[in-house]
């Protein structure tokens, strides 16, 4: 074997490795690829694996086909059908589904694709908000509007090889100046309702209080009536008792009544009673017997 043979083998192996590196390339599951020959696309690869190309003639360009998110940096201001301004923050889920069309439409530039997709979604949202009320976009028809927007955006995006998977609203807010006015109106409305409820409460309280007072007066009147009836029955029984006692012992009854009259008349030291000395009132003061002896003797006491 000649002395230069190993060196030639090494050179051949190195040349083979260089040729293989220039002729082979891999595509993983996250990518699609386009093979260009002298600047023109000749092959589109959508399956992962090991592929070959013509060295120095072909070049390969890879495209990420995973789902991506287009998120607006600032909320957009839209006008609803009620002529009210709202701030809308949205995002879009999209991916490249036709790499050849994507390359031909936007030269494979994702930035250009994002700009066009953002314009499409923005125009569609502006049109939909112009036909809807705040209630519709917040809760009433939100899902329906989002599904319609996804269909419209996807229909336009497919022209550049992009598929729109979803369009969603993160939030819908009123502008600061409108929010303050709405909050003031809500506060005034809540105060009105509170005052109305408070007035109804006062009216109900007065009604309950009046009913309670009425029942109280009825109870007092009934109690007074029963008391008067009881007192009347007692007085009647007492009068009957007095009458019976008077019939049985009229002199003793007259004496008892006179003593009670003396007691009531001279109850206080300051009491003054002006009567004639021969008044019947002093009958038992002059004679404790009340004139019985005189009546019995037939004479007059002097």
C-alpha cells in the first residue's frame, strides 16, 4: 500500500460527510418545509423525517406550524349600536396550514401575516360591535358573535395559508369617562331604590304601630268596661247589703253613716264646716242615742 492511501481515504470520507451534510436535512413534527431550486419552490414537505436535496442547487426553508397566539397590545375602542364607546381586548389562535400559499402570499413572513390577521379581526369586530348592544357583547350573544368572527377571520386568513382556530374577547370595558358616568348613574339608582325601600319600611312601621295602638285602645276600653261592670256589680251588691242592713237596723245604719260623715268632714285639721247648731248633722254629737230616749219618754230635750 502506498503511503498516501490513508490520507486519500480520510479526504474521501470528509468529502462524503460534507456532501451528505449538504444533501440531507431533517423536518421535525413541529415544522413544514419548502425545498427551493434556484429560488423556485419545487417540493413541500409536511411530514417529519429525513429528506435529501441537491447540494448547492437546492435550499430549504422551514415554517413553524404550531398554534400561535395573536394578542393585541392595547384594547381597541369600538362603537356599539347604542352609539356607546367600549374598550375591547381580544386574542386570536391561529396556525399555518398551507406553507406554500403562506410563502406566496406574504413571502413566509410571520410579521406580515400577523398584521393582516390583526386587521381582519379588528375590522370584523368593529362591524359586529356596530350591530350589537353592550349587553349582547358582554353576555347576551357573546358566544354567537365570537363564533361568527372566527368564521369570517378564518375565511379571509385562508387566502394567505393561515387557519384561524379561535377568536376570543378577554374583556369589554367602558372608557374611564363613561365608566364614571355609569357608576354615578348606578349609585343614584341604588340610592333611589334604597330611599324607596326605606319609605316603604317607614310606612309599614307606621301601619303596624297604628294597628298596635288601635289594639291597645281596644284592650284598654274592654278592660275599663269589664272593670266598670265589676265595680257596678260590687256597688250593687254593696248597696243591696246596705239596704238590707238598713231595713234590719235602721238606727245603727244611720249612726254608722253619721260617724263616717264625721270622719270624712274632720279628716284634716284645716277643714272648716259651717252649719247651724241645731242642724241634723250634729244629731249624734249632741246625743249618742240619736234621740231614742226622747222618743221613748215622749218629751223634748232642752
